[in-house]
């Protein structure tokens, strides 16, 4: 059975953000502007994206 995945895109800059928010971006693997990553669709990943909606979003 194939695992479900979601595409996450970085939409904002971590400049002047808290260390926790910058660490969340790194944890998602988003290091460059407009970078997209395909990640496994888990509650943990969705929670990370939802905690920084001004920096990352889920691409439909």
C-alpha cells in the first residue's frame, strides 16, 4: 500500500522569527526560498506546517 504524501512549500523568510520557528523550517527540510518538499502525510508534519502558516504551506 502506498503511503500518502503532501507537498510543503516555504513561502516566507525566517529572518526576525523565533528560533523555534526557524528550527521547524529546518525540520521540514525547507532551507531555500520557494523550496518544495514531498513529505509523508502524518499528524506531526501537518502540525509543524500549521504552527508556521506565515512561513510554509501545503500545496494542493
